[in-house]
């Protein structure tokens, strides 16, 4: 969940149910949770993140994958109101792996 012009100051929690018979999703009990230092990291998630960060330090993985010659505008207002270079990069990345998610990307 994200409110207008909110920039990662809180996260959202929402319950939902899906009815395949009615092809409908129902959202219930949305709430925002303020992100503060009082929220302790999940130990399992923190361990996973640290392992991945260590793995990325491998020099073999530290190579240029793509050269982008356009502005990657990721401002909230821009990505919500217009086509952006960042949005195109994300969509093109998804489409390049279309075979694994062909039912979801068009």
C-alpha cells in the first residue's frame, strides 16, 4: 500500500481473499506501519540478505550487464503519471524472461 506522495516512510499490511469462482480479490483491514528503528529485523531475512550481499562481492559477478544511455527517472510522481526510462527498463527485463511468465506479460 502506498499513499500519494509517500516515499518509503511506512509499509503497509493488508489482508486479502481471492475467489476463483468469482474471479475477485477482496481487500480487508488495510493499515500502515511506520518504519522506525523500533522494528527489529527478521533474523532469517537478515541472514538471507547478508548471504546475498556476500555473494555479490564475488569479482566474477561484478561486471557490467547493460549500458543505459537514457535517464532512469524513478521519482514517485513520474512513474505514476508517465512513461519513464526506469519503467521501460523494468518492463523490458520482465519481457526478456517472458518464457517463464508468458501468461502474465503482454
